C-alpha cells in the first residue's frame, strides 16, 4: 500500500482538528450547524463521485437518485416499522448497493457520455416514482421525521454533526483503501486503456459494476444523513440538478485525487451559501465552474495548492539546510 507522506498526515490532522473544534463555537447557531452537517454530507457525495469518475472513468448523473432512495428507505423503515435509526441506515445502504449492482449491469456496457445520459434518465425515473407513489407521500413528501436518539435522548445538532463527521471519515477511509489496493490499480488501468486492461486479464465489467454499486451505497448513506437532519424530504431534493451538483464536486477539486474530491465538495457545497441572491443561476454557475476548471486547471483546484505546498516545503527544507550548514561551519571555526 502507498505510504502516506508526512506532509499529508499533518494536513489531515489540521483539517480534522478544525472540523472538530470550529462547530463547538457555533453550536448555538442552528443555521451554521446545518451548513456544517450538509458540508459533511457533500464530502461523502463528492468523494464517492471522485472515486467513480476520477479512478474508473465512469460518469454518473444518477447519484441523486440513490441519495433519494437512501433517504426514503431509511425514513419509511424507521417511521412505518418502528426500527432504530441504525437499522434504517444499514438497510438503506445495503439496498442502494444492491440496486446499484443490478442497475449497473447495463451501465457497464456504456462509455462516458452515454453512461451519463442513461444515469440521468435513471435519476428521472426514480424521482417520478417517488413523486407519484402514495407510500412516499407523493409530491408533498414526508414530514415529522423523528430525531435520532442517543441514549434515549434526541441528538443535539452538535452531536449529529459529530456523527456525520464519523461517517465522513469512514467513507474517506474506504475510498483510500479501495484506491490503494488491487481494485484501485485495476480501476486506473481500466480508465487509462480498457482494451489493454482487458488484455492483461482484468475483468472490466466486474470492476466497473463493483465501483458503481459502492458509489450508489455511499449516495444512500448521504441520503440517510440528509433526511434525519432536515427531518423533511420530498422528491424535489433529488433531481438531476442535484446529480449535476454532485458531478461538479467530483470534477472541480481534482479527478483521481482523494484530497481533491474533499476540496471540490467543500467548494461546491459552500458556494450556494455565498450566492443566495443568484440562486436562479446556480446550475449555470456550476456549469461555468466546471468549464473554467477543466480549461485552466485540468488537474483540479487542488493542483495549484499542491504546487504551492511543494514550494513552501522546499523553501523550509532549504532554509533548515542552510541553517544547519551555517552552524556546522561556525562550530568548525
């Protein structure tokens, strides 16, 4: 397995520390806490999309469909069958994995843009089923979703945020393990040259199917966290527009880079909060953002940051080496 650089470990530690500490000071502000929770959910969605498009070369405009399936499946199980939240979560994740695996069979026969169009159609079908079904509440959705309980008491927003953060870390760890494994190497080979990968004995359809199902399950997990945070769901939250937003998260950060997937999710997720007055043009802004990033930063917005960190590291290393050499010279003198 690829060894994690010391610099990367330091960055992860700093980001994790900030993610733990900052919400403590805003825990009384419900708006900020909802934003932080949604950013965590977006990181799950963006990281999963980055795994799909960045490492296997598949594009999906149907992730919001599984996002919705996870939300509705968990809520219905908890509200109608009186099951605990954790049971509803596990059920939703497994269900999304199985549905993704089944629907992935025809998807593995398609390439890039054709896969994108077919998954967009799938997303529309799922949305229509949700909208026109009585058990999902139809177009009105489901209200009165119960709070998640901890030791018999409803979770506070801060507690729910930390629970979301734990799931974010689990998803990122799973992505890291997949990427730095035999499966990850096979996916990269398939993305680079499917014909050559097949000639080397790699089962292309099997790996494509596996990653599609895993990403579907992650989308379902995000849906569960979304539903029990907002406590109200309707089909309008799971349209192809949402899938396009998730696609933006997976692309702008840096395809084929786990850190880029996280950064892209945070940028694309926080953007609407800064552009509330331009909400009508949200999809236009996301589309423009993708075009600009692919044109001027094809390796994603994480690449110039990495270059800057490399230069800073070189400067610090050089300064320390000069200081050490000066001390040695002084000692000799």
